[in-house]
């Protein structure tokens, strides 16, 4: 394994060297880095031009200048790492430092959510192949696949941001709209869950009623202006999470696992009150991370103790539940900051540009809500596009796997459909999806170039676009080297993930 | 066509009764015929073909085009750069359904006709798409075929070359190259994008060749004295053609989006020429006051890309040898409606079985 990684890294470094050489030269000859100065009317024009030529070694021809740039990189070994200066005179490393975080924040959220939803939707369509649900999702995934991201972004700004802000100013849903929304939700659930005749109608009816009840509850309690979960809702949602996690991981027939997850959820609900003080006393990010880990550990321990015969299975289910309940607790606390945040930004909470509100102040929680509201639109735009691809791949690969002999064998053994799908088919279906994810991460950063431009997001993409317009070679190269490294690392992770998913594949 | 379909959907010929559905479906037909029939049965692909053809005709006949210096005029009265007096505050004059008026898609703030501009932009997109598809397919097939057939050192070098292109996202490479050639117009942009977009296809073709070259028919051809070129192009490539066609289609649908995105961020086609992405960029500020400036270019991008995607899906289904769908089953929505209606009528008859034969 280690030999494989080293060999792979060696080859990648060579490829990266050749790649950067080509890009450096292409960028350097793509325009005139002195263009803005030549057209200027400043009295000291010549002096400025000379200064820039001096600063950026523009009198050295590009193929040789590449080696000057490379030597800056290699000086990293003696502690003088540099990527050169931008046209504005700032070190490229400083520029990147400020922007890499922003881009990663954007891309990480979009990738994770895109994968989770894409795989879930794709798998559910594969299990309901040739149903109305399947056809509808297929049509929409093709539609999303064909959408230009910048066009969607402008629409999102207008309808989602402005429309939702208007809605929040006066949160009311008219009764006919409420009925339509409930019926629609009932219809969607009915087509996902499937079944025949009467059960199907029961699903439709109950989903409609539940949606209507939730919407009415939200409106009556004025939830949109003052959102909160509170201990009761956390207990209810935690219980639901416990049941869902159990049914997906071990099946509801495993009573011990079910009780373990339910106890975990109850512990989470009981911790709500003391945590309110802890959150206010320690408003730090590391505390939240520690809380998440603690939730997993506590859940795992409860599962392990209660699991008896099947300790590790119950521990896994309870750990997942613990993590999700911890997440609910944090969301609840962030929601409590919502009214203060809305007031601070003048009643228009969903932002259309930038990564954060300048000079916002307030606590960690207000800042957290602030970055979520800024992330919302760009993330939706990026998800819509990537979701379509993942859905298609997950569907195709699960269909392929469901036709295999070992799935038939598993069914013939009398295993439940859940075990067949989740344990036998799912892991094998994920192998091609992992490749696509790895390849897409590079592409997603490419997509972020466009998204950042529209949302005025001060990330690497925006840096790249402005640098390329100015023929600022060093900054462009800084962007390229980071994208290149990320792509290489993810492709290698994909190779390693293969072995984890399919023990028959051996890297080497 | 309908003749063929009825023939396919009533496979009740007594002499065929012993066969499975799949066998009956492909019995005694050439590969080409099977693929063609399957493709024409895919409704989405068929409709998309028609829509794409109509769009193509509309786009090229309306504002005319320039064929190697030969100016061919169109039937539309305005050019894409001409400024006219503003009619109707620049609002679209199209009254549904057929009263088009002077400027059916409206005018921008200096009186240019949006219909003419969108048509010209769509032309550019189509040029980029076709060139990109053709060049990327040719390069991808050649590189993949050579790497997969010869293996060993040639394979190593060609795959490292592919890695070189794969390291950087295509939109980013395209931006650097588009900055250099963007002013030269759509054809140059299409060629440049094609030169960097072949990598995915090359990998797929290589994979196909690696497995196909070990098959018996290749040995048979070699024993019969066929040369390398003949084996590659006459024996192996036709067996890999499904993969090539399908992924070329998907490449083409991404090409139109890449071109639009590049033009949007200013590295693709630049003014005074127009492209759909550039139009959206130009008019995005006017969205709240003149949304039609913004709707039309986006709509054409979506229509073209969607059609190509559906055709690609139809081709994929047609080339898939494992496709085992029952011909002539009722559509899913009709089934669902029948199901609901049946429940309401109180009849407890078993619903028509969902055609999930593919899972058997």
C-alpha cells in the first residue's frame, strides 16, 4: 500500500511539473501584463512600467521565467517558500490564504450534501425502476444537468432570496396553498414508498395529513420569525431519527439496537437543558467539535452496553443516532440566535452576495447563522448541478448490481430486502460512484469559478478570474497548483477507497 | 415506423413461443437494426431529435450565417448588432399564440433585437458543440485505441498525457486558452475546447479495447492475416462504438454549458460577436426591470442541452445489450392513474404489475 502511494505520488509530481510548465507559458502569452499601465495617463507611466517589469522579471522570457517561479517553490525546502508576487505587489501566498478557506467552505458543503442527496435519490429511483417517480426524477435530473449554473444563480437570487425574505417579513400561507403543498407532499411520498392499492393510498393520506399538520403548527407558533426546537421537539425528532437509523442499519426487528438508539435520543433530549448554559459559557468552535465526538462516543457506549449479543452493530446504530441528535441540539441553539440575526441585518436574512456580513459583531451563534444564510444560495446552485450527475450514476450502478447473481443468492437465502439492498448491493454500487465523486471534486472547483463570480464570493475562483483578466501569471499559478494538488489527492483517495469497498481489488 | 413498432409489440408469432422476450426481440436482426429500433422506441429521444432539428433550422435560417466568407441572408428583418428605434418600451411584442409583432423577444436598452441576438448566440453555441464533439471524439478514440491495443509503454505514455489534462478542471483550462483565442470566434473556441476535452473518452475507449483485444474474434482476424490497422478499425472499434457514441453525446451537451460559462466570465466569445452565455452576463443586471433579456438566452441553452442529453440517454438504452424492458407496457403515469382510480372505485382487483422485469 505504502509503495503504491509513493509510486503514485512520484508520477503525479512529474505530471504536475509538466502541467504547470505548460499552463505558465500559456498564461504568460495569453495577454499583456502591462496592458493597464500602457493605457494609463499617469505622468510617471514609464517608471511604473519599469517597476513592474523589475518586480515580476517580465524581461525574462516565459519558459525561463517558469524556472524562476519553480525555484521559489523549491526554496520551501530551506524555509523560504514563495509563490511570487501578484501584479498588485502582494505575495500570492497571502492572497491564497484569504481565499482558499472561503472556496473550501463553499465546495465542501455543496459536495457533501450533493453526494448524500444524490445517492439517496438515485438509489430510491433504482429501487422503483420505471415508476412515475423514476421517470419524474430522471426528467428533472436531465433538466438540472442542462442548466447553466450562472443562470440558475440569478434566478435563485431573485426568487429564493428576495421571495423568501419577503415571505419572512410576513410569514403567512394561504389555505389553498397549504392544501396544495400537503397534497403534493403526499403524492411525492406515495410515489417514493410505492406499494400497491390500499397501502399506497394510506401512505398518500398520512403524508398529506402530516405535512398539513406540520405547516399549521409552524404557522400557529410563529415559527418562521422565532424558530426553535425546544426539548420536546428534540425528543420527538430524536426518536424519529433513532427509528430511521435503526431501520436502515439493523432493521427494526433488532429490538436491542432499537432500544439503544431510543435511549441515546432520550439522553440527548435530557441534555438539552444543561447544554443551554454550556453553549453560552463556551461559545467556541472546538467545543462544538468536541461535543460532536462526545455524542458519537456516548451513543456508541450506550449501544455497546445494551447490545448484548450484537454489541458492535447496536453500537454503530447508536453512535450514528448520537451524532445526529447532537446535530439537532446545535441547530436548536443556532436557531435561538435567529431573531437577533434578522434584526441585525435589517429583516432581510437571506444574503445574495459575499461570504459574510461585514461588521456584524454578535456571538459565535450569530456569526454561524450569518455564514449559513450566505452559503445558502451558492450551495443550492452548486448542488442542483452536481446532484443530477450523482443521481444518474447511483441509479445506474445500483441497477447493475441488483441484477447480479449474488443479489439473487442473498434473496434466495431469505434475507430481508433491507439487508439485501443495504448490505449486499449498496457497498458494491458505491464503487463507481466513488470514482465519479473523486473526479468531480476538481470539476466542482472549476464550477465554483463561475459561482463565485456571480455571488461576489471572495474565493479562489474569483481570484483566478480577475488574475487571468490582468494576465497576473503568479496568482493564476497559485490557483493551479492548489487545484492540481487537490485533484491528485482525491484521485488517490478514490483508489484507496476501492480497496475498502471491495476487498478483491488490491492496489499495487 | 409505426409498422415496425406494431411488429415489435405483438411478438405473438406461434413459431417464436419457445423463446424469451429478449430472444424474440433480437431474433434474426442485425445489430444496427436492433439499435435503431430500440432508439426509436425511446420517446424522449425521439421528441428531442425533432425539437433539436427544428431549433437548428430556426436558428440558422432566421438571421442567416457566414459560410467561409459567403454571406447567406436569413428571413428575419433585423441583424444581431443593428440598433433600431425602441418599440413598445422594448417589451416583447409577441402576443400568444401567433401574433409575433416587430420584436417577439423584445429589445435591449439600445434597441437591438433580442430575437436576432439570441439566434446568433445559439448559432455560436451549436458551432462550438459540434466542433468540440467531433474533435474530442476523434482524439479520444485514437488515443484510447492506441493505448488499449498496444498496452505497455505506449499505454503508459498516453495515459500520463491524459492525466496531464485531467489534473485541471476543463473550465479553468478553457479559460486560459479562451483568453488567447476568444476573440477569434466560435470555431476557434470549439477547436481549442475539443483539444482539451478528449480525456474522458480516451479512458473509456482504452478500457473497452483492453478487454476486447483478448477476445477470440481478434485472434481469428489475426490468424486470417489482418493487419493491425484493420484489426483496430474494422474489428475492435465497431464493438466499442456504443461507448463512443454515447459519451460523445454527453460531451457535446457539456460543451454548450462550458462555452456559455466561459463566455459568461469573459473568456469565451467576446463582443461585438454574441454568444448565449455572454448575453446572460450582459443582461443580468437588467433582470429585475427587463427579465426577457435574460430568459431567452437561458431557455435556448437549456433546450439544446436537454435535447442532446435525452438523445444520449436514448442511445445508451439502444446500445445496452442487457436492456430487457417489456415492449408495449403502459406508461407509468397511466398505471398510477389507473391504480388510484381503481382504489376509488372500490374494485380490489390486482393492479397491473409494475414492469420491473429488469430486476429479475
